[in-house]
């Protein structure tokens, strides 16, 4: 799969069982970070660059969408761009962020890019805390 996608398209496909399993299994228990995300959900926006062939995507994409669901941010508001192994998109899609590693989650607050979560999480940091930390950096 390549190009713009949606969580719904991936979730209901038989080709990506790792997604439904990962969403179900990730606990999303950092209540302080989740509370902050939920309180600021109107100010937050995201872009996701991922690859269905990538094990890091298999690990992080379910966690990301579990956090958004727990914070009541609807997945339809999050564009997902699926890249090929050379990390390219189809020519009709713009690639503004210089994606070199996937997955890459762009975190925006009030429309300004606050940070990126790229390829992995720091040791001991939950996905919800990583999202929150992006907005603390500036």
C-alpha cells in the first residue's frame, strides 16, 4: 500500500493484523500525559508517515492511534502517508518533511510544528508522553 491512507482503511483490512492487535494490547496508562492531550485536542494536529513493511511502524502506529482514541481525537483528522522502501510517496503527493526514517509522527500545536517522533521512542517513554514532550520543547 502506498500514498494517502486512513486508519479505517488499514484497520479493516485483513492485510494488517498487527494494527488491530497492537491497538487492543497497548495500555495507554500515562494519565497525566493523556489528560494533557485530551485538554489540548482542539489545538493539536498530526501527520503520520509510515510504511506497512516496517517493523517500527508495526510497533508504533498502533500505540499512536490508541493514544489518540483514548484522548478522544478521531482518527479521521490524522492524515497517514504510506511510503515505499525508498521512503518515497507517489509523485502527486507532496513530501515536505524530508522523511528519512519511518514511522514519523509530526506533532503540531496551534498549527506550528512542535516536534517529531521518529522511528522509535526513547527508553522508558510511552507514546502519550512522547506526544506531550514534543509540545514541551518550545
